[in-house]
């Protein structure tokens, strides 16, 4: 399925999914199926074979190299998704302090624009920013989450214009060059790669969708808001 077809069908499924519709755990976790730890089977998928990890080296990553980390989280997120914002603002800082910065867990971000339409141009801009400077990608992502209300309902041209203004004011990037590259379709293929990976992995139209690997072996996935207690239990860290 092409990107536009997937976005069209995904949007119909995703609005409720972004907010989460599963049961809530004691740490606030909401998942499609509350994950539990288990001993990997001999034929379990790995970072080399699981579709969520396709083209892994090209993705924005926090922490150690995924090939060297004890645990890996591959997170499919949409900058327009309120549940992704809640996850990024409330859980990721804990992950960074307790697991990512100490070098235990690698956190891999994959842009997955399936919620509100403005997430698509925003994701293209994120890809362009990352290609020029990794730190700028995370700065721009935080900006989108913090300002979701002002972007909601925006046309692509408006998203690009406001993104350019932000990058010019808050980063050292050539904001015009970065946004023009996104606007002109230079990063359409990169976005499509992530959409294809998410679809193949079973993320569907729900974000955030997290895929967990321990010692390079796939354990389970979680769709919706997932708290740090659940993450630690799944990764056994």
C-alpha cells in the first residue's frame, strides 16, 4: 500500500487509538495487550529480522548503539498524537535518566504520521532536520509535541512555514534549506520506509506503538501509553 492510501485508512482507525483504548495498569500504562516477559523461543525474531527494526541504523536513536544495548525500544510515534506527547513528556525523561543515559537501553524513534494530517509534513521536516543534525531532530520533535494545539488543523504550507521559523530561531540549521527539502519531497521515501515498517510490524493506526527487544531478540509490543514500570518489566532491566 502506498503512503497516501495507508494514511487514509490509518486515520479512520487511529483517532481513538492515539488516546489508547486498552486497560490501564498501575503505572498508567494503556496497551492493546498488556505485555509480559517471557523466554524467547528458538525461532524468535531479532533486530536483523523483525520488520520494526528494518533500516534501523538510519533512525534517530538515543543511548547506545542498538546492537550493543541490553534493551532496545523501537517507538513508532506521530508528532500530532496527544498520547505520544504524554509518553514523550512523562515517560521518556525517566527512561533517559534511568536506562538510556546509563547505556542500558537504546531508544529508536520512527516517524509514523497516521493520526492528524499535519503530522505528515511535520514528519517530513523531522526527517530533514535529522539528516542535517541529529540534535535538531529531537529539538524539533519536542517543539511539535509542546505546540500540538497551534498546529492542529494547519495546512502543510503552514506547518512548513512555522517549522522554518522555529528552526531559524532555535537551531543553527539552515532552516530554509531544511524545510525546502522536506517541502519538495526529498524525504518522502524516508517517511514511507517508516510507514511500511510499522504496517509490516503490526502497528496499524495506533500511536505510540513500541516494540521491545532484549539482547537483540524481540519480546513483545505495546500500543498506546506505556509507563516505565511496564517497560522495565518487559526488558528485565
